[in-house]
């Protein structure tokens, strides 16, 4: 099943100085179970593509089907509901709430799921356990290393059991070794069946993915299929 299918997708921003075309003519397909890296130089449209595919933003034109459902024209409420239930995000800056413990941060996406507080706590603890942080449940973000904070963010992205996780430069704020550990964790999650989209400008980071798609000036210049076929 194509988890993601776009046709002629575009996104333009209107500024006082004129229009900026961030994405144009994007025809893209991502299957369930894939680990895809989105590469391209700064300003090529990677984050914009992630925001549109992740239902944080809306396209200006073209078509987008998520889980074979046309989401181009759904209401903003429906878009938000779908995003909360089916999509997880990891960002470069971790984006944890500083006055919440690791476990409370991971519980946040569950607030909208109809779960008892006790079930929420258990699910959050399980998710932290799964990223190797079972011993850090009640720590505050400032008591955790950068790599640990990013693993909390990954647990938060996973706690709803989403269909797909988008990670935008998830190792950009980490040293090389810690970054490699986080990438190994993401690769392991993919091996267990999770669909992942990793946005990066770094070829060493993209190398963890099974397929690399390349953007240049808002256009998709390589779908990476040939290279995916060459993989063992
Ligand atoms: P990348 O993540 O590859 O660095 P972005 O997707 O952030 O690239 O940006 C692509 C282009 O779209 C850039 O020219 C950027 O300036 C422009 N852009 C992105 N977001 C906005 C916005 N909210 N308003 C205006 N222009 C934007
Ligand atoms: Mg970006």
C-alpha cells in the first residue's frame, strides 16, 4: 500500500516582496515499511515537504493521498485529527517541554486519545523503555543529555503507534557518536516495521535509509528507486 502518494504537489508562499515557490511538481510515493531520506541543500524545500506530508501545512496545488485517502481538501480539524492519530514528528531541537518530566512529555500526544491517566502513564513508560530510557522516567529535560532528550522525543513520536514518523535533521544538534546512536535507534525502529522519513542535508545521515530522494530548488530530482533496488 502506498502510505503516501502525491501528484504535482506544490507549495508557494506569498511574501510582500513577491511569491516564493518552495515546492513544485512533486510526484512521490512512499510505501508502508520504508525508511526514506529526503536530501537536498539548504533551502531546497525539505522542511516544507515534511510539513505538507506531515499535515502540519497544506499544499498550494496538486494532490496528496495519505493511506490512500485524499487529504488535499479535508478540513483543518480533520487534518489535525488525522495528524494526531497517525503521524509522529522528531525535530532537530528535540522540542521537549522543560517543566514536564520525560514521562509527562511522552504522555502529551495521548491526551487526545481516550485513555485513563493510568493507561497513559503506562503507555509512556513503555515507549521510553523501548528507546532505552526506562530508567529516566521522572527526569527533567535539563537533567538529560542531548542524545537522551532526542530519544525522549522519539518515544513521544511513537507513543500513539503512528503509521509514519517524520524526523527533520534529528541529529543536527548532536555530536557524531550520539547522532550515530540515534540513527541506529531509528534504523532499528524501521527494522521492526515503522515507516520513517528522515530529512537531512548530510549524506552520512541519509546513508542509514533504504532510499534517498533528492530535492533541488523545490523539485524532486531523484526518487532513489534505482539505488533501493541495488540494496541487498
Ligand atoms: P530546507 O528545509 O531544504 O532548508 P525549506 O523547506 O525550509 O528548505 O525552504 C524552502 C524555501 O521556501 C526557501 O526558499 C524558504 O525561504 C522558503 N520558505 C519556507 N518556509 C517559508 C515561509 N513560511 N514563508 C516564506 N518562505 C518560506
Ligand atoms: Mg529544513
